[in-house]
C-alpha cells in the first residue's frame, strides 16, 4: 500500500464528508493505493456515525473511537500503530490542511529520501494574536533547543516514512515535537514543504492558550529524556556532587572562621547556606541513584532502534 492518511479528530462531523471526498478525489487522480485511518478522539457529535458511513461506502476507510477525549497526540499514536502504507501522512480533520499536498509530500519521501517532511503554513489563516504571534515564538525556541531548521513544527500536515512512525511514541502534548522526537530516534533527514493553509470552515479550534504551558513542559521532558533518559546519574550525580562540594568547602571555611573567633556559627548566614548546599547535593545525588535503579528495572532498558543487521 502506498499511503496511509491518519486523521485525528474531535467533534468534526461537518468537515469529515468534505475531507473524505477531497482525499478520494486526489488519491484516485494519482492512482495511489491508500487507507484513511480516522481516529475519533472521544467526539460528542456525529463524527463516529460519519466514519461508519464512510467505511460502509469505501473499505479504505478505517476508524478507531476513543471512549473519551485523550488529546491529539494519543490519537496520532494509535493511528501510527495501525498504519500500513509505505508513506504515512497526518492531516487535521478541519479542512485547514489540503489533501492536494499529499502527492508532492509522497514524492519527497519516496524519491528525495526524506524520513520526515513537515508542512509549513507560510501564509496562515488563523487569528493573529492567539495563534500566529505565539507560534512564531514557539517555533523559534524549539528551533534553538533542538537544532532542527523547521519554520513550523506544529503543522498538522506531515509525511513520514513508515519506519519513523513505528519507531516513535507520542503522548501528552508531544505532537508538536514529533520532528524533535524523530531526530532523537535517529531519523535526521527532516525536510519542509510550504503548504497552503485554509480558514476553518466548520466547528471551532480545540486548542486554547494553555497549550503553551503544557507544550513547553513537554519540550523540557523530551530534551531531558533524550539526553539523560538512560543515564539519570549523569545529570543528577554531576549537579548533586557539585552542590555537595561547594557546600562542603563553604562549611570548612565557616568552621575555620569560627575557630579563629571571627564569627559565631548560629548567627552566620553562611553556615546555613553551606548546610543547604550539602543537603541539596546529597538529595540530588540520591535522586540520580534512584533514577538509575528505576532504569535498571525498566523493560525497555536494552531496547534500541536497529536500522540494519548482518547476522545469521
Ligand atoms: N483534535 C483531536 N483531539 C483534541 C483536539 C484536537 O483529535 O483533543 C484534532 C482536531 O479535531 C483537528 C486537529 O486535531 O482535526 C487540529 O485541531 P484544531 O484544528 O482545533 O487546531 P488548530 O488548527 O486550531 O491549531
Ligand atoms: Mg485547525
């Protein structure tokens, strides 16, 4: 099968029939074999009935319905699990992403050898204050932190080689950082394509401003996990030892000053500061040690993504 299109959706019953018609038209024009996996993220409207109707008409349509709303990342992750096509395309359900972009995205993956191609909504049809300006800032930070040169990390329209989606896992709000996750998993050929973006015709946006707070926390955990996820001691041990050493040296100095009669221990703020650093250091060190113990017991401690093998 050439293409799997994954569509995460939450209360999008009005858009779905139009989207499906458009996808079918583009796929048939180009003669692709395809499947469309619609993941209903706990919709309360008629979305699931629409998916059932689509499937009855065309078995290329597949559907998964969550019992409640888990979020876009969860929906994508489940879609990734089911995808069978050589190239996997994700697309929002609200008709803001155009299926006309699919053939070119497919070509870039197949012929230019990209692992991942992200859409870039160069001209964006969303509210300026709530979306466009915050997302410029968001993209700038993510670019700086991850070293990936993309203009638009959070574009819903992306294409992947199948290997990529089978090797990564997204949850929480991490759909915004899939290129970062893919890069850390070893898929570094990441490209970008300017895509046309459209106004939302039906329904309302599902993401408010709180996405920025959760989004940043998720970026921190991705960066932290990829750097120290398998060796927590390398972080906690270093910071902890540093703090302990600093505290200890300060404590020795304070003691010498006390013995010379310059200060009184209980009245000196430096005595308490040195104690604080010693305790903090010991606690950080202990956290690292506990982290190592947890890693040792993890079932995935020796799971590596293998690209090629020459063994019998
Ligand atoms: N979505 C989802 N679960 C959620 C929120 C959103 O599956 O909890 C879907 C939504 O139906 C749409 C896509 O994610 O297909 C993008 O959402 P939206 O258009 O609201 O985001 P925006 O374009 O405003 O950033
Ligand atoms: Mg949208």
